[in-house]
């Protein structure tokens, strides 16, 4: 049986979509991910496109940086 240890299902509702539509993001998908992360109260965003989240209220990093922080990649 598989279990979820580090993941939860993110909020993707009308409020998230409305905020994403009216936000100042260059990429709509990034906007959706960002507002979904805020609504879900995520601790951070892990992405290959850090530059697309320059005004984020959440910490944003790539996967290598995340793994290095937790001693999984040296």
C-alpha cells in the first residue's frame, strides 16, 4: 500500500482560478500553481522556473537546491 508522506492535494477552485487570471504572471500555469500553493498553505514552491516567481511570498527553489537543503544531494 502506498502512502503520502510529503504531499497533499493542492486547492484548485474558483477563487484560485480568478486570482490567477487577474495576476501579473507571464505564464498562466505558473499563476495557477502559485495561487494554489498559497491557498493550500504550502511551505515552498519547487520549480525549474524560479525566475517566474520573483514576487512570490513563498520561498521558491529548484529541486537540486531543495534536496541539498535536506542533505539528500551533495
